C-alpha cells in the first residue's frame, strides 16, 4: 500500500475527512485535536454513502476533525469500540470518548453534538 498525505495529519488540510490507518493513527489524531468525530464505515454500506456528504460539510464548517475508519480494513479497531453496524459515529473530546451513535443522523443533530464540545 502506498503512503500518501492522508497518512500524515500535519500534511493535510482538515477541512475534509481524514482517513485513519490503524489504532496508533487514531490515538494520534484524538490526542492532537480537541474534538474528533470518527465515522466507522464500509464502502458497501448504503447509509454510510448517504452520510458522506454530511460529514464532508461538517469537516469544512465546524471546528471538529472528521475521521473515517474502514471497518473492513480495521476490524479489530472497530471491534474495540463495540461497532456492530455501520455507520457508527464516535465523538472524542480532549482525547476521551464522550459519545457514540449508530446509524445515519441528520446534519443538524451531528452539528449540535459537535458544538456541545467545541464551544
């Protein structure tokens, strides 16, 4: 697998989702940023695809980092968060997990959830 800018947090603009490449990468991202919303997703998941434009907009318009974890590539990582279905969203604030939701949530609800921890 070739490495690219998506593997280097400091090299990317965070106005779009950041693709996570394993547990240590996720730990680095949640430690380096105040608020991180992690989307556990699968490419074959219809609801995940519906959620993508919402997450892209939130990445561009909120102070949170939006991170994505492919559950097919990172099954152990997903399992460690109790992910049983996709999409599952996990919110971190100050490096600690503070929320977890399964399913597609509307943009206004996700925005309110993020703003609860960014204000």
